[in-house]
């Protein structure tokens, strides 16, 4: 299956009629909204329905969880991430999304839209208009009110006649304790009473089932019945809401004081977390680091927190309750401070580990924590400007490499405008802003910021900042067809920054500029020698980002020197590294050079397919094709050789296949080393 639908980690119970209605709705309507109260099972139904329908969508079924978003500022980046766009242009993000989706036949699922209904309605109005093959499935407590929206109400599980609610209760009890039985006298009747009093609401039933670890089902039935009876006159809450509200409140009471405190303190976390993150973000006062681990295990046992291996998450309905208690405790600011401090520390460690053996792990960790990093930056911009400036400077290059160019520029701009910054933090901020501008094709801004960074780093005697600024200026020269200027600038700076270790990222990036510039100047033997030395340093550190671009240059040099087989080997090495990092821009470049190497060996159809897959990746980053100017003739030669080998019709068929295949499938085919002639 193509896509990113969440895995189902527990049994799916009942819902045959709802699944049949959803199947019909997806087949006949372009926008379907599953509505219903919190905890009724909209998300589980959407996951199962999307999974069953996925084969009808050649371009996949893609999932975006909107529950972590507290406002609409990150709505577009979240949806774009979900469908695989890493736009590298200056276009409006919605235009990039529309262009990517325009010819796709895919299913897009937006989960938990109720707090962003207006923004979601506007976004869907745009993409459904421009993308005729798009089908959208929404979950929301309320309808969006969008034109063409088809509503499907998700009711609770039936409690009279059908056994679904009873089975859900029993499944969750046995999942926690496989040896548990509910066949003692009176237990079946008590379970039925629990499900009836809880109105068949799945989340409420799961919370009640978790309580069987400490109480009998008869005790649970009596406790729930008593609490609901006292709320029967509360006309402010509909019956379904009363049942869920009562069960959540009762589950909260069953928690120990430290478990309740942890429940509240976990709520600032937007994304999945492990026990280490929980300790760092939540430990303070009576809740010690060891106490966090014990309390977290208690919340998992009570089904307040879901666990999948090392990953934990809290359902949105339970997070809302925790936020309410965090406010009651008067700890909102303190919790946000701890959250921001942890993610500032994460940014520092990632920055320090950029060239180390954990580089790939850091890339994926920064990508996974994107929403939490943005939330931390928003808090720091309001309460600690210096920390916000430092954090943006340390995380911004990761964002630029992972495709979050808009966020890198926006936050760098905010941090620079928020207050005075001097020394390395200011240089680093301007460098981040400049790199992001360069990758978006804004060469004038990149050149201006590069010159400013050089001047300020020299003034501050900041060797690391000077090397970073030189990398930015050198790369700008390369992208604008001035390799001699790039080589000269790096040559002036490297000898006078000897205090910076040779294996540091700052020096290695500048050495990479040297390799690129020598290649562009046709000094191929020197470029190859410099590249081999640089690759050895990177390999010794298990570094991938720079090493992959060195492999790219070695592929280009080998091709220009008439060794296409060797070129293809280097290109595949480059592609493997960039794929590990999730660098779509790098993958696009690598596919172009691999296609040229394969074409030079006479495998025209294989080259055409690889070239088509490259076009698919270029579309992901929003550019028709990018790279340094000398790549233009290489691409033209590739196409000419491939067409000559197999003819125009066969070339076009293979190219179209590569362009329309799933990108991951096409990349996997390109990485196969066997030559198909």
C-alpha cells in the first residue's frame, strides 16, 4: 500500500454498517466528513476505512493528524509533509500543494479538524478545485460547512442487541491481561451495565476496561452508575458528553497524585514522545525523573496514554482534560518553560552532532519533533528572545536540509526582528536565513546575507561563523555560475581559520565548495583528488550529508572523464545516503546524474525511467530542475543518448513510467546495480 496511514495497534471491533457507508461515500463523494462527539471512534473508523479503500488510489492514501496544531499557522506545512512535498520555491505554500496534487489520484485524510474548521474549509476549497483526482476524508466533531461536504455521523457502539460494545470491553481487558476471564457469576451483567451506562462510547469503554486492573467489574459498574446518576440533572452536557466526561473524570480520580500531575504536564507535547522526553519535560517538584517513569507506566496501564514500543501519545480528548488541569494547577507557564528548555537542548545536541555517527538519527529526530520545535520557538520568542535566537540558528540548517525552508526563513526573520542579537548567534541566524533563501532560488537575498555574515564574523573574530558565511557565499557563487569566485573565497578563508578542527562541519562544508568549484572549472583531476580526501574524512566520522554530495561530484567527474560505470556506482552511493537523510532535493540531483551515467552505457530505457523518477522528485521540491549551471549540458546529453539507444517512443514510455510510478518504487528500481540493456 502506498501512503502513510497509521498502524492499527489494537483490535478493531464492529462498525460493519459504518464501514459500508464510508466505502460508498468515498466512491461517490470527493469530500466526506466523519462527525461525532469526542471519543466516539472517528479516527479508528477513518483509519480502517482508508486502509480498505487505499487500493483504489494509485497515488496512495495519506494521513495528516491535525490534533497537535493549536492554530492554523502550521496547517499547510503539516498537510504538505503528509503528502511528501518539500517545496524549495518562493511560491505561496498553497500554490505548491495545489500543483503537486493537480494530477494525482489519491486519498487525503485530515484527522481532528474541529478546531481548524475555517482554515481547513479554505484549504480544501483550493485543493479540491484544482485537483480533480483528489478525494478527502475528514474527521471532526462538527461539520466544516464546506460546499460539497458529505456528512457521515459516527454513532457510539450499539449496547442493546449487538455485542460490539461488550466485545470491545473484553478485548481491552484481555489485551492488558491475556489470562483474564469475565465469566464469573454476575460479571457479564456488570460489563453489559457498564457499556450501557457509558452509552457505547469506545473511549469511555476502554478507560473503564483499564480500571479492571484495580477493581472488579461489579465495582466499576456501581461507581460509574453512581456518578452518572448525580449528573443526570446537568442539562449543560448532552448524554454522550456526560458519559465520557464522567469516565475521564473517574479515570483521573483513579490515578495516583503523581500520575495526575504527569497527565497535566504531558499536554504541552505535540508529537509522540518516549520516556526520556517525558522525564525532561515533566520532572519538577514532587515529580522526580524516576517518578515520571513510574507514573507514565501507570497512565499506560489506565489507557490514558497509548504506547507503541518506545513511543507514547495521548489522545486529543484526554489531552484536553489534562490541559484543563494544568491550568487549574497554575502550571501552564512552568510547563511551557520546561518544554521549550528541553527542545532548545535538543537543538543544541543535534547541532553538535551534525557530523558525528548519529547524524542520520538526528535528522529524523528533528523532522519528527517539528511541531514541538515550532511550539518551543513560539514560546521563546514571547518570553526569552536570546534563547529563541540561539535555537533558530541551531535548528535552521536541519530545516533547510529537510525541506522546511519557509519555516527556516520565517523563524530566522522573527528571531532577528525580535531584539538585538550579537556575535555568533546573529551570524548563525543570518546564515540560516541565507541558506534557506538560496535553496528557494532567491539568490540576491542569499548573496546579500552571505556578505553580511562574512563582515560580521570577521568583526567578531568568529572563525566558525566565518566558515559558515564562506560556505553560503561560495554556494551562491556556484549556483549563479561563478565557480572561480567560489574557489577564491574559500581559498582565502580556510588557511586563516586553523583553530577550527579539520573534521568540523564548518571546514568540511567549505572543502565541499572547493570540490564543486574545481569540477565546474574543469580541473577534474584536482577535484577528484580533493573529493577522495574529503570523502575519507566524512566516512571516518560516519557522516552522510557532505559525503553524499562528494559522491555526487565523484559521479559527475567520472562521467566527464568517460567512466560511466564508475559514475553510476558513485551516483547510487549518493542516492543511498540522501535517501537515508530524507533529502528529496539531493535525491533529485542524484537521479539526474545516475540517469546520465546509465544512458552513457547504452541502457536507454533504464536511463529514461530513472530520469522520469528524477522528475517526480524535482516536482516534490517544486523546481523543474536545479543544480549548478554545468549540469544543463549533462542532462541534455543524457536525454539525447537515451533516445538514440531505444528510439523516441520507447524512451517516452519509460520516462512516463518513471514519472508516474510511486517515487519510492522508482528510487528502489534506480538503486539496483544491474544494467538493463
